[in-house]
C-alpha cells in the first residue's frame, strides 16, 4: 500500500535513533488514541472520557506539527513527555475509571516512553515529575472510590464510574493496545539500533581498511606492509621479497602530466593485484612514490622470478590511450627471506638489486647479489 511505503520512507529519513523513536511514538500513539476514542465512545463511558481521549489526539497532532513542520525536534520531545504524562494521561485516568480501569497501563507506557526520547537531566526530571503525578492520581482515585478508609466526597466527582462489563472491556482493550505499543516500539527501536550498529561497524571496517590502504592505488600502504613483514617467518624458504620501481617515471609525469602518471600507477597496481594471491599469504604494497614491494610464495626462486616477470611483461604490453606508442616498464630486485636475518635486511638487499637492474639498462629483474 502506498501510505505504508510513505510511512517507511518517512521513518528511514529520520537520522538518529532518538528521532526515529519519536516518530514511532507520535504515529503509533496517534493510532492508539484513535482506537481509544472509538472504545470510549462504544462503551459510552461519558463525555469526560471522550474529552480526555480527544485531548490526547490534539496534543499528538500539535507535537507532530512542532516536530516536522516547525522542525523543533527537542521541543517536540519535551512537549510529548510532559503533556502526556502530566496532562493527557491524568485526565484520561479519571475520566476512564481510575484504578478500576486499564489506565495504569497507560501510565506505565508513559514512563517507558521517557527513556529513549529524553536525555540526561531532562529524562530524570521528567521521570520524577511523571512518577509523582501518577502516584497522586492513583491516591486520589483510591480516595474517590467508595469503600476506601478515607473517602473524599468533592462537590464534583471527576472519577468516572464503570460497570463491571465496562471495566472488563477497558482492561482487556488497554492491555492489548499497550502491549502492541510496547511490542511495536521496542521492535522498531531494536531494528533501528541494529541498523545503526551495522552501519557504524561497516564504517569502522571501512576506516580501518582506509588506514591500511594507499589512497591512490588501493594497495596496502607502507605501515601495513611493515606490519605484514613482521609477521612472516624469516627462516621460511618459500617467501620472496620483490622491490620494483617504474622506469623513467619522472619523464612520464613531465611529458604527459601527473594525472596520467596516477593512471600509470593505478594500472600497475591493478596488474600486480591480479597476479598476487593476497588470501594465500602474499602481499603487494606501495612502498613510496613509484616504488612497490611484493611478497611472493613459491617452491623455488625460479618460479617466483617467473611470476614477477609475468607482471613486468603485462605492464610493458599495456596500450595507453594517451599515447599508444608509449611503452612503460619497471625494474626490480628479488631476494629470499631465508637468506636475510631480518625483513629490514631483506628490503635493503632487494633495494640494492633494484639499483643494479636500473644500472644494467632497466626493464629487467635481478635476483643475485653477484
């Protein structure tokens, strides 16, 4: 139904958990008041009861106007809590039979509503005031009821007298309405809380991932790279560290601009990511500038070399739209972790081999210190 979809859209537009709960209370409360008006009319409790439930409906409409037309959400929360707990519920309490009716359940619902709507000192003050008003109403109802030890007989008795059948209907209907109110509001609150919690957890995961990633290439950054290297078993002969650097990258930037240079960096990152098995204990990271570091697993150094050379060949074969004649390449050095005492030493050796490849003509890989 269209109106249900509109209510869902309206509910989803509320940004905070408090705003969503306020919306639930206002509109679910309005529905309950309308049902209560029908029940009091059908039961023929009296004009005072009709007046009390009508006041509740008017107050809710005023609060909806304050919240969503005037956009004063904080004021709407305060009005809702004080108006209902200190005005509407007390009037309805006496007009619907007092302690011989289901109105104490509405008092409980009113107190329950304070917790998620108000905050801090406002919540405490309103709760104390509401509690005192409820106690005074119950005491007054007791003393206005025939049979009490001390019975007050005012000139105008505001306490409605319900028949046994009317009390039964009122208590059952009140129990059903308030139960539905508590169930619906609690379900919606939990749904909103779980959604907000999932959103925050997703944001934390995203922020955590961003803190580990290079913004331009999406590869792991230098800090996460060192963290990964620290966790590797240095003595394992199956791990190989590769340091690579794009050849003549400064000329690429000077000739085609830094925007194109960024495209080249991202393309190389894409190629390396496609060749590296990150789920299998391998790594590709941006070491800095146009330098990258890879950790490859292989049974033999020749196999690790072949995999890195495959990355080099794919990079040199890229056809660039900016200049189809442009050939990009990189030089690199590779060492086995087991041949070094620490990952810092392995990086240093790989860097020297990289320099050796650069000095030897570029677009090549070196894997021997000889």
